[in-house]
């Protein structure tokens, strides 16, 4: 009987990290959902103000924005971003966020070249740098706030 209790104790302690791990993964969902919603509303706003448009998009008769970006690419990217910055020290987190924000204008220029975006003449790609930097900081702060309040 003593061996059974020791085995039971060992097996239950082995399962604890899995529960902890799945609980930590759930902490990402509110921030990812918020990022997706905010990204969708920002795209709708900027398209309505005619700063840019999405010439190539799924269901163009129904949606003015590229829903693949806001419902698939952005949530996956935010999940990866949050996972990575959650493991970094503060200074690395800031440098990484600045790096990603600096990368966005280059990605947007490539998307314009490929025909996925069309920006108006008054658009400056530095807006994308600052916009995404603030966006990433906001999503990180929401994630951090949720993580400290739930744990």
C-alpha cells in the first residue's frame, strides 16, 4: 500500500506542470482576442478614412478589409509575440518590440509591391512604425495585467 501511495504521489506531481502549462496558454487568449478586435477596428477606421485599401482580399463584396490578416495572421503573430516577450528581460523586450515595429514598414512596402495594400499619397510608413509599436506595447500591457490579476 505504501508503494501505491508513493506512485500515486509521483504520478500526480508529474501531471501538475501540464495543468499549469495549459492554464498559462489560456492566459494568452484574452490578449490575442483583443489584438484581433483592435486590429479589425483600426483597419476599418483607416479604410473608411481612405488612408489605405486592400485590393486583394477574401470576399471583397462583403468585407472592406483583409479578414485573413485580422482573423488569422494577427492572432497567430500576437500569440507568438506574447510568448516570446514573456520570456525576455525588460530591455530585450523593448529592443525586440522596436525591431518588430521597424520591420513593419518593410513588410508593408513589400505588400504594396505585391498588390495586397494600396496606401494613399499622404501615408507615411513611419506611421506604421509608431502605430505598431504602440499596438504591441498595449497588447503586452494587457497581457501582463491579465496575467498578474489571474495568477
